[in-house]
C-alpha cells in the first residue's frame, strides 16, 4: 500500500539492515556449530544453511502473503494476494516510506532466522531430511501466522493486519514474541518429541570449539543491529534508539551472566559471555524501540541473570534442549516482552508508559496476552507437526553403549 | 519420514551418517584426504 512517499535514506538503511539480519543465520551456524561435539558440527551448521534455502523459497511463493496479506479475522493473511510477490514490483508499492520489495527482503531474513533458531534444541540427533521437512511445515503453520499476528499492522502492507498488533496492541519492536518466544516454545516441543541425546545427563557433552562460539556470538551481535535498528523501517531517531539499546542490553547481560557464574561456579566462562550476549539481545529485541537506554541496561541485567539460571532447568526437568534454545530464547524473550510493561518510556517514539513510568499495568497485560498466546500456539502446533513427521527412523535405539 | 537418526548413527556421529563428511580432518597425513596422491603411504606388513 502506498501511504507515504518513498525515502531513499530509509530504503538504503532497511536494505543494509536486511543484509545484516541475513548474516545472523550463518552467524548462528557458527554459534551452534561450536557448541556441539566435533562429530556433529557440520550437520549443525547445515541445519541453518538448508533453512536459508527452504524458507527463502516459500517466503516468495506464499509466505509473505500469509504473513502480510490482507487479514482474515486478524489470524492469517490472504495467501493469494501476494503469492509469488505479484503486485509488489510496481514503483507505487510501498510499506510506509520504503518499497514493498525492500520490506519483503527484510522480513524474509526474519523468517529464516526464526526457523533456524529451533535447530539448537535438537542438536546431534535429528535427521537432516526430517529437519528440512520440518522447516517448511513449521514456517508455514507456525511462523507465518505468528508473524501476521504480531508484525502486520493495519494499513501497512495490507488494509487489515494481525490481532496482537492491532487489537491487543502488545509492543514487539523486532520480534521478541514472533521470533524468540515462538522459536523457544517450538524448540521445547520438538525436543520433547525427539527425546534426549544418547548419554544426556551421564556423559559430558562440552562445546568442541569455543572459538567458533565466540565468532558466532560476534556475528550475531553485529547482525542484530540490523534486526533491531532496521525494525524502525527508517533511518531516524527510532533506529538510533534501537541501535543504542542493542549495544547496552547485551553488554549488561554479559555482566549479569558472568556474575552468576562467578557466584555459583567460581569461574566466569567464555561460553557464559557468549550466551550472555545472546540473552541480552533476545530480551531487548521486543523492547528496543520503547524503552530508554537505562531501561535497556536493566532488561539486559535481568536477562543475563535470568537466563543463566534458566539454562540449568533442563537438567532438573529432564528435557534435552541441547543448546539452550528454551533457556535463552523462550525465557529471554519472555523477560524482554514482559519488561516492556515495566520499563516502557513515554519519551521514546513508541510513546507508551510502563508501570515504572506511571502507566500502571495496562501495557503489562497486553504484553502478557501476546507472549503467552504465541508461546501456547507455537508449542501445540509444533508438537503436532513433530508427531506427524514421526519420532523415530525405525531402527533399534539400544545398539550402542 | 522419521525425525530422529538411528542410535548407531547418533553414536558414530551425525556428520558422517547424514552427510558422509567430517568437520575436521585430524588423521595423520598419510591417511588424510589432503594427502598428495603421489606421496607413498606407509609400508604395511
């Protein structure tokens, strides 16, 4: 929909941001690849790379239309409206001040990374063919609807958008709900259906290459500036605020995570620093445009401490979330999404006041409804997809000590 | 379809089982895939 005149500056920034976000998926491959054992590093990285293949193709064919086509009751976009990106190549096709195709490119990178994040929950045991099929089914049945609920604003890409963005009015600046809570809940469901790795809880399964993990964390942080600041969809104050918040929240989260390790284990570790970066980035993703930099520091500390404790839950509860997708993305996403209800600052361009800024609990319940609705939807549908694909290859599971 | 590899494949390593590749070639040079073909290998009895 053409709403405003296209801005060259905004367009350039979002194009660069799209490339930055796309770099996050190879960065994730390094991050996850270093954390698995040496005998599974290639498959771990391949899970991210094949996701680049599958999701990019279906995004163009029907994914964008499902996510951003005209809404059916706020639940799903019209799959035929933009199928094959028809109608979006006209110079008049625009989303706010950028061409529609630039918005397509930016959101494509989001869809890819959302799916790839799940792979960390099922490291070392999920078949490559099964994963490839899963990426297509999950993107179609879970991500595209959730992205529609959260990202599709009335009058932006189409006349009518999703129910969380327009009816509930929960704030999710760059995808804390649609991407991180969504992927985290899906990772939990998939890990439960798949079962634990052989030797989980009895044999050490340490990261085989921490230098890859640190490289991956660095690439993720770099790309995340496009993820968050690009979500302003313009080159202005809002992008600047998101950029600064994307700097300070993970910075604070590193300190929070390392403090927990020092207090609990006696040693601050490189894995803790890298995980702290990601936890802070995840938590500030929904909040980057609605909290002040001081609020972002508070959110980063909460995420660093909260996620450092949350990653230990899998041992207590017995599920094998191999690379802590649940502990970092589900928990970190929840912390960031709910913290908006506390720290939202009316002086930011979002102009919403949280509890600490005199807004009461009005924004908090909106955040909670959005977050838990997406988490429940993602968990249930992912569980169903996983069961439908079949848990086992059919071979004996007891051949090896 | 089956989402999970067999226990034997999981035990032996999913890289070899699913892709017939290994992330690292740490074998001695004579057995390495990077060995120059003209270089003679070690004699065996």
